[in-house]
C-alpha cells in the first residue's frame, strides 16, 4: 500500500511516516501542497492524508485541485488536521474528502489502524 | 464635508439668510416689473424657477453642514417669510402659484428622492384641492387681506404637514439603518469569535498531537526499547497528553456551545431510539464490570420531539458513562417517560451516590465533590457541565437525585 502525506510540519511527517513504514506501508511525503499534487499525479498513491493549514496553498484548495485532475480525482483523500471538525468538516465533505481526522485525537497507532481498515488495503 | 459644530451653525445661518434674501429680492424685483410683462404666463415659470433655484442652493449648502435642532423656530420663520412675500406682491392670484413650490422643496430638504416625490404628491393634492375649490367659488371671498390670510393659512398647513411627515419618514429610515448596522456589527463580532475559537483549537492541538503521538510510540516500543525508569515517565507523559487533549476538546466544545454562532440542528426524533442506540454502545462496558444494565422501555410510545440528535446523544453518553464508572456493583437502569408536556429521561445507578450539598454544584465546571483531595484520575470534570448547557439549549432541565442506594441523573425536554 502506498500513502502520500501532505503536511507542512516536518515532525508530523516523520512521526506518522515512521509508524506507517514500520507496518510495511510505502510512505511518500510532501511539505508543500502544490508539490504534493504533482507527486500524487505521478506516484498515484492509494490514499492521501492532507493537512489544511499550510503556507502558499491551503489543504482545502489542494483537495479541490486533486478532485479536478483526472490522474488524482479517484484517490481517496483524508484530511488530517488540527482544525476542529465543526470548522472545516462540512466544507471538506462538500469538496469530496473521504474523511476528517483531528491529529490530536489520532495517535500514529490509531491512524495505522484506520489506514489498514480501508477497502483497497492489499496488505 | 463636515465642519466643526460652531462653524456649522454660523455657516448654516448665513446660508439660510442668504437664501431667503434672494427669494425676497426676486419677488420685490418682480413686483416692479411693468404689468405688460407681468401678465404673461412665463412670469410664473420664471418666479417659480428662481425660487426653486434659491431653495436648491440652500439645500446643497445645508447638506454640507451638521443638522441643528431648530425645526420649530425654522418652520415658524419660514411661514412668516412666506406671509411677508405674499403681502409684498400686489396681486395674490398672479404670483401665488409660484409659491406653492415652497412646501414641496421644504420636504425635499429632508428626504431622498423617492420620499420627497411622495411628499410632493401629497402637497400637490392639497394644492389641487385648493385650486378646485377656488375655481368653483367655494372658497370664502372678501377683502384682499382676508384672502391673503386664507392663502397663508393653507400654505402653513401644507408646509408644516409636509415637513413633519418628511422628518418622521427620515427618522424611521435612520432608525432602520442603525438597526441594520447593529445587526451587521453583531454578525461581524460573531464571525470573529468563531475564528478565534477555531484558531485557538488549532494552536493548542498542534503541539499536543506531537507530544501525544511520539509518547504513544515510545510507550509501545516503536522507537526502540526503553529502560524501566524511562518507561514509567513515558507512560505518564502519554496519559497526561491524552488528558490534556480531552480537556482541550471539551473546553472548545463549551466555547462553541456558548458562542453566538452555535445553533441546534433539530429534527423530529423518537428519543427512545436514541436511548437504545447509546444503551447498546455501553452494553460491553457494563458487562465487563458485571453490572445489571437495562433500558426500561416506556409502556406507551413516547411522542416524537424536536431535538438535536448529536447533542442529546452526547448528553446520554455522558450520563450513562458516569453511571457505569461510579457503580462498582449492582445496576444501572435507564427510564424514559412522558410527564405533562415533557419527556423525562432518568439514569439510575446503585453507585457511590452524591452528597446532598453537592447536588446543585455537581453541574458546575470542574466541580470535584466534597473533598478536593478525592480527585478522580480520569475525566475532565466538564462532562456534566456540557450536559447542562446542551439540555438548557433545548429549553430543558437537568438535575440529580441521591439516595442511600446510589444516584439518579435526569433531564427533561419539552414536547412542544
């Protein structure tokens, strides 16, 4: 399984990346939203985990663009953010997000369990 | 352009005097015109146009200045001027028609175009009536003085009526605009409040997620073996980070409920179905503690009521969870019934009970019971406070009862 994490916080990428790699999941990371879109189009991951508050381009705009491009529109995108659900959950759903997870409630183990429970997990 | 008050007053006085002087001079001038010119119809138009221009000039100057409260004196002064003007002319019938513009323009001084036109229509109706009465010979005849006084009286009525009606409309319009401005200001305030809550949540959760995440990985050995003395410290860091994350979530929940933008998403619901759903979620936890856990369904179907399913589910979850935590043995029972115009839900347990003096305080935030030393290791102390806020948002009530054999937590929701 291949997972792309797009988050401007390097520590978050390292933390979640380490946990998922230990479970033999191929982890791709990007600290920039625009580069993340290009990476998604090129690498075609099974799942994208996307932060919202990022410089240059925010996660909701990244989500919008991912859902427009043919190469990426069918990849499930889960928002992984510290903004509360009531702030952006509705908007994320409208834009086609598959789920909304608050980082402070999703420890690496819980995130791993979530990824492993997804339908296209071939592990 | 707004001038300081004292300058406005002088400027306004000067503008008003100048305007009226122009009107008087114009009419005096007309009175000296030879009668061959005066008898022509074009004189009416000329006089009316000059007067209208003078008043328009006055109106423009007036708009640039701060308004003063000389309404009553101004009206009386205007009418006196009108009277003087009429008596300056030798033939009332010839020039009088031009002076009918005065009430119309007087109204226009205070209003925007649409309202001014409405007032003008009313004034025109008065004028038309007077002209008709005069043409039918229904107005009293007599000396010139008497006729002049009658004309002055009519103009007085028209001008005062138009002016006061115009002011009434204007003050209503201003009040409406102020009300709208207040509503907009409140909306902006509410928006700022919501943004503050959202950003606070984000800023608190960002470091918390890293502390919690890495400490959980250290605890379960993902980052290598830890020495025994390190393991205990890591476990404490992890547990406290979880407590802190829960506390942040609940504090933000409270802020959200108490904010101006919070709205219940109510829908017609059979509360019995909601209770059953939450009951099933806690069956396993009750079984683990070997508690007799039951939902006693009402004998009669309860009426559907309007409630926010997510919020009332949270209330039920909090109360049932507390009952199970605080009961080491015995039973936890849930009841629901209709009482007058309310649905009452009760969660009864055979647990530790509540001291009588704490029954009211227990719904306060962070309240810890009789002894401050009896601090529960788990929980934030905000659950019951949140339940109270949510039930009260539904215009319901929440209370606790205690008996030697345990406690009962109950809430009521109105049916209508």
